[in-house]
């Protein structure tokens, strides 16, 4: 009797493990680029995200499987004033800037429009959600997906985001370090 | 991400070690997204199922001698079926995603393996709630010893410990219970006892669970068969703690203090007595119901 009962009990207990499904994972990561602005009146600086570094960060994530989606969850600026001692201190009271993404073909997309930054704190974070242009964000997402899936066109090594802005007052000076940070979630589907 | 958790207790019998080891790793990654109320809601069904399992299979008759040797040593297995209501939750977006959005039908730890994505059409930003393990059942198995009877009272013990999983620390189960016969005082056609059980379950520094059950038990035996049942009131706690490293590399200590939802349970079961070999199965009706099957050697029962 025991010979029959034990395998029955064991088989019954094993049932749920047979039900285990392949699980999609969504680890998070951040990518950032730093721009140094020391200008009077207006400025245009370009930040560069290195494709190889992004790819390495994705590879370092604690997940296995095929990348099936990339989601941009947030975009923000980390701003430090007066970090460059070789330049005058900031005199502008505010700045208004656009973020411009350049795609693999060299076409520009507005990533964020008219970002207004009050320059009254030595350190601040500006969340860009209210300034974002969905077309530019979707383009950035597509480019990052290309990076994650090894679909970057031959010869392309960088994702470029320019920060173009003007000061208030117009003759004001800005001495700032600006990090453009992208928060991402990557979808991994088991193979 | 340094966090090792949860589904390991299910592995205690070792039968499912291979498949569930990978599940534990998956849960670690899935839960990494959650650091606040979402995390509690995500894990609540696990606390419910685990606690309900722990409080199941504790008795299979209510017959206690007033004075005399009685012993039962067996393996108790429990299964908690996961209903569809335990597979989804309402959750809110967290982190740098704006505007903050509340979303229904987000998977819990037992929900769909597919995450739920929310896109803000104006900004193009997308927030993803992680999926679950898509489980329909949660199993558990516990060794159990019941010994008596002194003045119509017996003692039940559950114990299990292992250090096999280096990266999570020791896994320890300890439980005790005491029952006292009521029918020794009253002329009843059935056996009737009242019992109290307390159990603790620990996984290293990551999980600390406790459960209590007070139950009124009854049984009626004919040759080879015992019909048994009972009503009980249960309570418990489950504390889960881990270290979370966010996307920026910052480490936070995360802690979830969960309270299993079960309170009242009703048990209905049938035992098969084949000499010293005892086989029994029961159904426990509660907010989180369970099935329990046990097999062991019983003498003097």
C-alpha cells in the first residue's frame, strides 16, 4: 500500500512546479550624460551617451532572456551651479532651454521644450515630464531599443542630446554642470 | 540587487528545489521595482497563502485518551489554491514617472507573467508594473509529531531546519500545539477537543513569519475511517526585509510587515486508518482556502 501512496503524494505535491511559467523581467537602470555650461546670454552644448556603455549597462542587468521592450520611465536634469572654478559664478536668475535629440540619420527631434530652470539653488533636480515631447521621447526609446537589440546602424556609436538655452537676464552668466538622466525599464522575455 | 526571498519556504521538502530556485530569483527581480505600498499589496497573497498552509493539517482526529500512549509521526502537505482575486491588485506608479497614476488589474506575485504598462500620451513616458509568477497553487510540506495523552491532553510539534541555501541563511520552522479533550467531561457521541497552535517560520534575515490557530475539533470513527472537522480562528504576521539597490546604485532597506487575511476557518476531512498507517485529507474553507493531505504512522490513536 505504501508503495502506491508515496508516489501519489509526491506527484500531487509536484503538480504546482509543473505550472511554473517563464517570467518576463523588467529591471531598471539609468543612463546619464554630463554637460558643462559656462556661457553668457545663450548656449548650446551636446551630451553624448555612448552606445557601447549603454549596451554594457544592459548586459550587466540581473536578468536573462531576449530584450523585447525598452521603456523610458523618466527624464530629469541634475544641476550643480558654480562647479567650475575657472569661470565666473552664475549671475543669471533663470534659463529656458530645449533638449534636442539627434537620431541615427542625423535628424533632430525635440525631446523637451522650453524647460524653465530657476538658478537660485546650488544643487537641484528638474523633472522634465511636463516639458517632454512624446515624438522625441518615442524616438529616443526606439534608439535605445536598437542599442539593446544590437540593431544600431553600422558606424553609429553615440546617442546625442543637445541642450540649447537662453539666460534671464539676457546678459546673465551661467556656470553649471548639468546631468541629463534617463530612467529606463528593460523588458526581458525568456528565450 | 541584494534580496533573497519568499518562495524558498516552499522548497523545504526539496522536491521542487530546481524549479523554485529560479522562481525565487525571478521574484527577487520582480519585487525590486516595489519599495512601498505596492510591494505590500504585491506580496499580500503570498502571506495569505503561506499562513493558511501553515495552519492546515494540524489534526486529523479529535480522539484523545484520558491517559495513555498515543503517537503520530507524519508528513503533512498543504496546497493553497490561488483565486483570480488574488492575482491582481490596484497599484500606483512610483519613482520619477509623472503624472502619478493609479491602475487596476496589476499583477500580484501570483499574477500574470506579463507586466502592466502605462503610457502617458503627452510625455511618451511609460511605467511598467512587473508581472508575477502565474501560479495557481502554493504548496507546503511539514513534518509533524503528535504525542499524548496525559489527562486528555496531547502535544503537537513541527520542526524543520536547513542551512542548505548559503545565500539566504538558515531556514527554520518550529511549531507547537496543545489539545485538550472536551468529551472526557461530557457524554457526547463524537470526540471533541479544543486546541491552540503557534508556529514560526524564518528565512535568514529576510522573512519572519508567525501564525496562531485556536480550534475546536471533532471526529467520528468507524473501522478504517475517521470523519473529522473543526472551526478555528487564526491570526499571524509576516515580516519581509531586504536591501534594495536602485537604478542609481543607492541602497535602501526595505521592509514589509504583512498581516495574513485569514481569520475564521472551517475544516472538513476524512482519514483512512490502515493499522498504524494513517492517511488523511481535508479541505479548509477560509478567505484563503487550502487542501491538506497527510500520511504517517500512528499508534494508539
